[in-house]
């Protein structure tokens, strides 16, 4: 889940708001390493498309 407020409970990872940063984090598997879980395909697709809304 993408949390724009940063206030949802549980683990999280910070990614800058630009779409290129999110796509790069997905490409390098940085989010998976930070969270310790695989990123679901729908979330991965949104991040690769730069859709952080």
C-alpha cells in the first residue's frame, strides 16, 4: 500500500515523490530489501508507471 501520510502502522520504506525514484527503487529491488517482502505486482506496476497517488 502506498501511504502518502506516513502514518499507517507497520513497516514502511521511504521513496522520493518523483516517479523516476520509485521506478529506480523497484528496478534495483531496494523496496523488497528494505521491507523484507516481495512487492506485489499491482504495486510494482504503479511504481514503475510513476503513479504515486
